[in-house]
């Protein structure tokens, strides 16, 4: 679930006000759960093992911080992902999986052909 401003149409995640117009008239919408990794990093502190933390740009236009499941070496910026569960049970962040469908062409990491 994400929010869309009724006044300017901007989408956002877990905000009290629209990040563009500062409007408070936000409606809740359901995301398709598809996105592109815009930044991925491996965190090794305060945890028993290494874990992934990624910024994912969703198809609806908002960005969310979450975890991408899978081998850490396989997670790269530009990879397409899909939401798997609503939240990590410990950190309460969205959890994504890499899309298995191979993607080739000049628009790697974009939404071309998704809509």
C-alpha cells in the first residue's frame, strides 16, 4: 500500500504530507509490487550475518527501502524485483525477490514493456 496526493498526483510511501506540494489529502492505493533496484548495499554490523539493504523505485513512482532476498552477489542496481511479503518480520521493511525473467535491450532497469 502507498499514498497518492489527491491534489498533484504524486505517489509516496509512509508520509504524512505530499513531498511535492505538502498537501495532506492523500489516498491509499495498492501497488502492483514491481520495481527496480536503484541502490543496493550489504550491511554486516549489528546482525549475525550479512544482509542486503536496497532502495527500490516502484512502478508507481515512489521509492521504498527494503530487503531483496537471494544471494547477495546476485543483487545489483538496475535489477527488476517483485514484492514477496508485506514486511520483514524483524525490521518491518518490505521484502522483494529478483524477477526471474531475463531482460535485455537498451532499457535495462526501466519499466519499458511492463505496462
